[in-house]
């Protein structure tokens, strides 16, 4: 007779995370000794306590973060509530404890890591005062401090979470806490900084969801009961995506840390090869889980527990090797001459070749973050179209075409000449900006991606948050109703331009990776919201009448034209410190280039204005046609009762007038 969940000892539930941590430490310590990750430095060695302490604490830190994220993701998106036990409450309580351990480890890394950076042991007099003096000035310490603050906020939020919405927000905050780690990772200081950060984000996100999800399932196994089969099926889909993300991140790391065959035999790459082997073993475990457990409906929980324990042991070893890899010196990769410039010193981005109009099509610099976003968006939309067509539903082919064109334009603006030269030239920066804000949305909005998602994504019947439920919550939220209001969207559209260019935000976007990413995301979403509020046909907040939308459109774009004219006639230089420092040789006059950017901003607004006005007019005519057809159908059903009532009213008025 199976033991009821309530009778399962609490200590037994902690066997999974404790065993995983111990296994990771057993692997991490000898691996660090063999790879040189804990070897003393010739100059500036902080002592064995710091060297070995960082290995141990970082290993526990990674697994605590994974367990926190895994519990929150499983509770919010994978497992349903049941009569037999309160699964979400259990997951939230354990996630809060795991987050507390995560915060503690992050704080310890912050304190001990200063000694690692400064090359002094923590027992040095004045250690804490020196740490506090450099806490915000040194980027590694600043990033770790941000992580500590985010996780500290997560602890009470997870402890108080009871609903699936609160758990979902907690999971989002936990994933956001991984971002500082990506910016301060071991490969983020290489020549390909942006590629390294993207690779680390993929690796950390995939690792925490995959490893943490399995740890969460093992810990919650006594209370899953009848929810186990469906939860495992959903977790399997997430694990597959995580496997792909981790594998692709490895390819990106290989591009950054090896430039000849000799690098592949270094200690750094020996750890990588060991991780590759473990990744292959984990892939085999995934196939076995699908065939032996999920395909049979998870009718043998004991078999899942056995396989999960073995898989977690391999995962723990992989996490331990990841920690050792972050402490192992990578091979020396030859730097290009473009890195010895003021541009690279300020931005971490190499100086592009001399600008010429002929280079608008042959100059490219791959930004993997934006390229992956575009490719995934196109792939998901295409899969949705294929599913509709296979089941016999109609979906216009031209919507797929405009969706692909929109993301192709986005990819060109962020990876092509506008994105490359926009880092050092104001005029080309404005080309990229206007393309993202005004051209891309005109292609994406008519594709009606939200409508396609509603027709393809299945609705969940067990009160869990799936992709459709998350989409519904976003589309019908008060925030969406506020932002999709044409007047609000128009104000945000214009005020964003003023706030960005006439404050320090512009220079921040030019000199930092974070600022650049946020700029691209903000202006793309701002333009999409504005165009959607005018001509969007997807489900969402009620739309304004066409005449009002045209008035808002003309008013907003008149303000946009004013912005362009202000730049054209301006005699002051925006971000002067940046542009004067980099001294781009082919930009002879910075102010003339800025005024050219104003001309581009003013001129680019003309064609989209005409297109948007035409789209609103077409929508106006179609709405009139729809209303006419609706009235005709109603008249056929009730023998034109509305017209008869209207005529009767006129007759009564006439009779009253004659009397």
C-alpha cells in the first residue's frame, strides 16, 4: 500500500537537493585541482580559503538558484492543484528557503570575491571598508550586488506566493536575477562580449530550468500523485528546449575561446569536453524518460524516481564542471586590431570599416540575441501556419510573408549596416532607430500573430498557466488596455524620443550593452504598440473609432516631424563626450552628421504616415461593410423588425403632429 503524501517525512523530501549538492561538491573539488582552477597565483594570490571557497560556494550557489527557479516554474506552469495536497503552497515554501540559500551564497561570493579580485585574503585589515568603498565602482561587485538585491526581494515574494500568478511573477524575478551573472561571467570579458553574454544567458536559463525542474519534481514527487503524468510531459518539453539552448550556447562559447586546434587540448577545453560528454549522457536520459516513463503515462513512479536520481547525479557533475570552468583560465585568443581603439574601450564593440553607401549591404556584425529572437519568432509563426493548414483551417499566406519581412527588416537593422555603423555614426543610428520604430511594426502588426496563437495554442483545463493562458493574461490586462490606447501610445511614441535623445540615456545606449539592448527592445515595442493601437485586428482592448485614430495618428506624426526638424536645425551636439572621444575618421563634421540624422528622422516618417492612414481608411471601410452585412443578416432573421419599428415610430409622430 503506497504511503500517503502527508505521511512522507519532511527530511526525506530534502534528500534530492542535498544529494545533488553533495554529488556536485564531490566532482567540483578534484576537478578544480586537476584543471588548475584552485591553483595559487604567482602574483596577487588571495590564499587557499578564497580559491577553494569560491569553488565550493559557487557550486552551492548555482544549485540553489536552479532549485528556486525549478520549483517556481513547476508550481506556476507545470503542475495542477489537487484535492490530495496543496502542491503550490509546498513548492512556494521550499522555493523561499532555496532562494534564501541562493541569497546567502551570492552574498558570500560578493564578500569573498573582492579578495579574489584584489588579490588579498579576507583577514587583511580594512578588508570590509575597502569592499564597501569599491562595491559600486567595480563592475563584478556591482553585478553581484544587483543579484543579491534581486534574490533578497525574491525570498519574501516566493514565501507569500499562493496563486499561480504570484508564482509566475516570482519565477520571472528569479530568471531576471540570472542576468547579472551573464554580464559578469568568465567569458564576458572576451572580444565578443555581446556574444558571450548571450551565450551565458542561454546557458544559465537552460541549466536552471532543466536541472532545477528535475530537482523540483524529485522533491515534490511525494505530493504529485495523479498530477505526475501531465507534469512530466510538460517538463519534458521544457527540458528539450533547455537541451537545445545549452547546446547552442556551447557552440557560441567555442567560437569565442578557440582560434586554433591547439586551444582544444588546454585544461580549459578539457573541462568543456567533459561537459559535452555529460550533455550527451543527459540527452540519452531524456530519450529514456520519454520512452520508458512518459509514453506509458508515468504509471511507475518508482522508475521515474530511479532514473531522475541517476540523471540528477550527472547534472550535478555538469554543474560542478561549469563552476570549475568559470575559475579555469581560458586559452589565449589572439585579439584583432579593431579592439585597440577608443570605440572598443568605450563600448566593447570594434570599429567598423570606413563607411560608404556601397557598404549598406555588405557590412554585417551578428548580434546573436536579436538574430535568435527574429529566427525563433519566424519559426514559431511558420509552425502555427502549418498546423492550421494541415487541419484544414484557412490562414492567408500573405500574413506569413509580411511577418517574415518584418523580422527580416528587424534583423537587417540590428545586424546589418544600420546596426554596425549606428554604434559610431548618429545618422546611421537614426536609420536603425526609425527602422525599428516605424518600419518593422507596419509589417508585424498586419500578420496578426496574437490571433494565430489563439487559434493554434490549446487551452489548459487544469487551471495551470500555459502559453495560451499567459497570452490571454497579457492581452486582456489593464496594462495592455492602457498602453494600447491610441492617445497613450502616441504620447509614449513621442515622449520616448525626447527623453532618450535629450538625456543621458542616449550615451548610455551607445556605451553599454545593456543600454543598447534596452533601447532596441523599447523602441521596437513602442512602435508596435502605436501601430497596433491604430490598425491592429487582434483580440485585445476595444479600439477607437477610425476618425479618432486618424486624428491621433496625424497629431503624433506631426510631433515626430517636429523632433526631426529640431535635430536638422540644432546647433548643439548630442552625446558630445562619446562622439568626440571615438573620433571616427570618416565623419568629418559631427554636427553635420547629426543634422543628417534629423533629416532621416523627418523623412522616414512620411511614407509610414501615408501607409498608416491608408490602413486606417481600409479598416474604416471594412468596418462599415461588416456592420452593413450584420444588419442585413439581422433583417433576414426578424423580417426587418428594426426598419418596421422605425417606420411605425415615424407614423406615430405624424399622427401626433396632425392631431
